[in-house]
C-alpha cells in the first residue's frame, strides 16, 4: 500500500494543512519516510459532521448488516499481509511474532463482536405489563426497554498496542457494533500502521454498503487535534487508552462541555500481586522466574504489567531470586523515546524514596529491568511507590505481619487487576484480602499473572479510578459495547 499521510474523511483522503510530522523507528531513532499531515480544525469538524450524518442511517442497520461490516474489516486487515506486520514492527520496535499475535487478536475480536450482535439479542430487551394502561383489545399495555446507540464516538489509540488497541481495536469495534460511527485519532507513534488499517476499514465499509462517514481518521502530533475532537458537540462519547495525564485531561474537557459526555479512559495501573506464605513454600524459584517474565514481557509495556507486589518481609529467598532473574533479563527497546525517558525518570525518582534495599543495579537511561524493595510504612508514606512507572520494573512492599499486609491493601487506589498467589489454606486465612481487593480492581486473579487479557464474553478490563474514569465498564470483551449505548423505554406501543 502506498502511504499518503492524509486524513481519512467521509471515504476520501484529505490533506488541507501544511504542518507535518513523521513516525520514528525506535531501534535507531530515525524518522520513517512518509510525512503525515496534522489535521486542521476544519478537517476535524468535517470528519465529525460526516459521522453525525452517518449516524442516522447506521444506527438503523440490522445486527446482521453490522456483523458483515465487522467481518469485512477482519478480512481486509488480513489482506494487508506482511506489509502490515513489517510496518507495525518498524514503528513500535515490537517483535514480528508479537505483531502477528496482535493481528490475530484484532481479527478474532472483530469476529467475536460480529457473532455477538448478529441476532439482535444484545439489545437486552425487557418487557413488563402496564397495570394502568390497556390496549384496545383489553390486554395490558407493555413497557419495552432496549439499548440504543449513543451517537458518534471519538476513539484514541494506544501507543503499546499498534493493532489490538488501535484503529480497529476494542474501542472502535465495540462502538461500530453498537451502531455508533467512529472518528479515530491516530497515534503519532505509529501513523503508518494507522493509515493502513484505517483504509482497510474504509474499504470494508464500501464493500458492505455502510454510509459515508461511518469511519474517519485524523492525524495529529499535537494535543490540539484530540482536544477539538472531544469538544465537538456532535461527539457523544470517548474511548481512550493511555496515560493518566492524557486520559484525565480528556475527561476534564468532556465533562466541562455544555453537554457533558462519558469518557471511557483506561489510564494505567500497577496491578498488585500478593504472594501469600503458602505459595512461597517450596516454589520460590519457580514463582520468581514466572513473575520476572511477567514484569518484563513486552519490555514491561503492558497496562496489566505487575509493577507492585506484596510479600512477607521474611521472604528473602524469593526477593533475592527475583533480583537475580531480573538482573539477567536483557535490556529492551521501548516504544518511543518519550516513553524511555519517562521510565528512566520514574525509576530514578522511586530509588530516592524507596528507603530500603535496591537489589538490582541501575545504570539509567535504558529500559533495564528493575526491582525496588520497601516497607509497608514507607509505601504508605509515599503513595507514588504504588503508582505506575511504565516499563519493566516492580516495587516489592514487604510486610511484617498479616495485619500490615491487609492495612496496605486497604490503602490501595483503583487498579485494573490484582493477583493472589496462595494455597486454599491461604485463601481461608486471608479471606479479608479477597473482600478488600474486589473493591479495588476489575479483575482478581488466583495463582496466575495479569499480563494476558483474553477477549471473551466474561472479561473485565477496567477498574476503579485512577485505573479508569468509569469503573462500571470494560474496554475488552463483548460487554464493552454497552459503553456506547443507553436504555430507552417504549410505552404502550403495539408489537
């Protein structure tokens, strides 16, 4: 595919502005060949206006028609072949096997949502008789409730998943499945990948007879593009995956509008892991190796990366082996230079406040795996020790007693996941810990690791603030569709 660097608006390639930017190859810091045009205000407005026009037709399409559209998108993504894989790998520094797996997840997610909406039962129709209103034949009239689409949705792609949380990722597919047109803000870290997938979606829309404007995409390296998109009065909801700073800024803009709108922002998490005494008895080395692999998977650039763990202060065999495992892990290349700089700054800051052993060396300026150890008292005095540092590091909070461990758990803020490693006897003894953690996270894991989010009907990928802006929703799995719908009730209408 010949890249253009242009906006995709209303089925056309458009470039009215003069400001351009380039993607970069993280391995060497060199710019990629194509110059991408920053969207003008007029182009953003045109994309949203096209989505608003499309909404009145698209919302009335059948589940079967939208399912065919989603399946066509999957087919067109696969048709991009090795060019898509190579482009995404070049722009993200992620290995080819990882990109291929992401493509599979993206395609399977599209097909899962297609199956979910095909027969129309997803609208959750509820019927109840009205006692005070009768139909002409004397039978009770009915109240009927069902879910309907909200309207045009603005979606922001994530830096760490150039396919699965990007142009055709979970936010886009769940909005399209609900009957909402999408205006996508391409991530400047992988603009070429975005253009390839965006054009695949547009092609699928044309093949399946979807209205013009059902999908548009705008580029921008500046905050201005995203800000104008969120503030446009025709946008009715926002999906975002990224940093706390970025997600909170968009949320603040959206709720200050004349018509506030929901923002479903996933903003990061340290995903605490609790190692209970029974778990560490006899399998210290195995758990340390598995945990180190989880911490460093994808150079630690997963939203479910376990950046925090809690264990007994007596578990020195475990922490020593974990330090050895992490020190032996290779240094990786991070997604962008900015992410690399933020990781180095974050580790340097944590080392100044950890106030206890730092068993892994730190040379600074690299994506080197890192372990810090601290006490419960110090962690409670310095809450930033429990905040996300995006990258391959973890902070161990060492408790002197069960009461200290529970005290720390009670002080946790919201996270996407929490994990408990233990025996059945541990679970019985630490039943209070389970109760505490269910109020802190969207997914609670037993004897596993959080770096792995399967896309299915039961998955919850969300959690209380500050992990997300709305703990009642998920960004992964078919129930993600209900972020972009609302209930409406019909009273007394004939069938």
